[in-house]
């Protein structure tokens, strides 16, 4: 085990308990095989999003998907996929108990039409009150994509409107239900999570800590910076960064790494999603360092999520080294396609050490 250094900004070495990714898109088939090794190199566990096509709507489908992930693991990998169910208008309450028994940890609420593969999502959350009751009883976590889908609502306002019209009433109707407000992007979301009742938490992505909406238009249209919820104004980014830099325990790491082939991103109607799994921890380290808060990175990345989900913290460690490296311009993806990672071709200041380096 490594000695811990008092000032990682000065020594350039930062040891952390191995982190988990509490919001991840792994896809399926050859795409899964292309992206899984990146996550396995960094994280012990990840919450696997169920927005496949068709979506993972039953305990049986979640079990089968978990097996396909395990089958795709590199040799000797130690990695636990934590499975979720995709809620629809027709999710039977009985499915919740079956899900719990099969090891599913939560259910994802996608408002219908909010994002990639959400067509089958929920049109009116009040129809699911029976399901939420079962979830609260079974101890399953509700993971929420928090945006309204009304095309009349400005795309930058959809998260804030969702809180008032959907999420706050839902959280009040189900006071025992554990809720993760996924990939929050606004100070309104922060206020809701940090000022709310017990049992509410949020994930924060690297892109929403590092970039504001100007990054979508820097020198031209930047499809690889487009994700949902969309990047917001600088005041929101600052509020998110300040909150994680204070060490807020209700906030934790969830990359929302969401791979799409280059041809699907660089298109007349480009897909939403930023791929960040290749450098997840390095990107978060950059954000925390910029805020002078590297001492809070470990709790954010490795403690808060496990504590909220009621799972044990990981016992092994990873090592971050302050040593520049250049992100490749692209990685191979499914069907001969290419994946353009966040910060493609740019230099990152931190590097995650390989397992044998961390053990030295
Ligand atoms: C995600 C995807 O591609 O599956 N895209 C994204 O922009 N985050 C879906 C999602 O989480 O909204
Ligand atoms: Zn997502």
C-alpha cells in the first residue's frame, strides 16, 4: 500500500481507494468489447445504464446483459457491473421484486424522448407510483434523467423545469425512495439535491465540471462536446465545481461516458454523448486540481457513491501521477468505426498509473 502524501499538488502523486463509476453506458456486442477495457482499467464497479435497443426492461434481460458484460471482460479483470432496469409506462410492480432478487441495484427513469434510446421511456411518472412504492420497499435506487421533453421548453431550461414539475413532487410522494439525480448540470439541481430530504444524491460528469456551453461552438460546431443534458452556462459549471470542491457527500462520480461512432456524431443530426472512459479519473483530477480541492477527490470518486448505495467501499488503491500524456485522436470502435474521445489529441496533466506501478 502506498504512503499518502500530504500535498499531491506538490508531490505529483495521489493515491486513492479504487473508484467506481456510478453512471456508465457500455452498449452491447462489439461496441461493448471496444469500450469495456477502459472502464475496467480504472473502476472496480459501474452502474450500467439500460438504454440498449431494445431497452433492458426486465430482470431476465438485466441478468442476460450482465452475463454478456462478464463474458466481454479482459482476462483476469476484476470488475463488477451493477445492473439497472429501464422503466416504461408498463413496468409491472412485480418486476421490481424479481429485479431485486437478481441483483439489480436500481431503475432508470428516462422521460420518453429525453435522450438516446429513450423512446420507450415514461410519459407520466404518476402512472408509476406503484412501482416507486415497491422500489422504496425493496431498497432499489431510482436513477433519474432529469429533463422535461416538452419541445416548447428551452433546451437549457429543461433540467430546472423538471425539478419543479416532476422531481420535487415525486420525491415528496415517496419519502422513503432513494433517488440519484443523474448528471446534474445546474445550480437549481444542486440546490434541490443539497437542500433536499435524506436519500437524495447526484452524479456529476467530468464534462460538466470542465466545460461550459461555449465549448459547443468554439471555432465552429463541436459535435463531440454535445451530450444530454447539454452543457450549461459558466455560472452553472462554477456552482457544480464549487460544490464538489467543498466535499459535499451527496455528490459522486458518474462519468455518463456514452460512446457513439464518429459517423453518428459528425452528422447532420448528431447523437448526444461524450466518451470519457479512456481518461475518466484524469479528467476529474484536472477539475479538482483547478479548484484547489484534490483532497476531496477520493471521497467523490471512491466513497460517497458506495455509501449512498449501501455497498462496501473498495479496499484496493489506484495511483494518479502528475505526468502529461497525449490522448489519442481516436480509438477503434464497433463495425470498423472510430470513437473520438474527450480531449482527443490534447495533453492531460494527470495519468492513472498501471496496476503494477500502483503496487510498488
Ligand atoms: C446517453 C447515451 O448516448 O446513451 N447520451 C448522453 O448524451 N448522455 C444517454 C443519456 O444518458 O442521456
Ligand atoms: Zn447517461
